[in-house]
C-alpha cells in the first residue's frame, strides 16, 4: 500500500471513530461537534481522492462541501441554543 492509500485508510478509520462519537455523545453539543468533525474529514477525503486521481476540480468540490458544513453547523447550533433559526420570537415581545 502506498502512502496515499495509507492516508485514505487513516481518514476512513478516523471517520468511523467520529461517527461512533456522534452516536454515543453524552450531550447534543458533543454530537454536533462530532458531525462537524466528520464533515471536515470528508472534505479531506475528497481532496485526497482528487489528488490521487489527478483531478484538481475535486478541490473545488471539497471547498463547497466545507462551506456547507460550516453553515450547517452554525444553523444547528443556533437552533439548539434558541429553538428557532430566525430568532423572531424576541423581536415581537420588544415591540409590544
């Protein structure tokens, strides 16, 4: 096995451990952090795969996936904290 195959295998093992943590996490914040880490490792896996196949356009896909992972994590954390993504409940009470 070459060094890039070993890197791919190591990423897959880390992703499996992160997936286990997202299922067994004691709190919702641990689970969200594990899912975010899983997304980050997926970005690395896409980039490594693109490098192995000699297709640099996979790096663009990895960057788009990283941006979606970041926005999704922020949205889930806001929903977990406030119970609403828009935050309009507090604005209605202030105008009355």
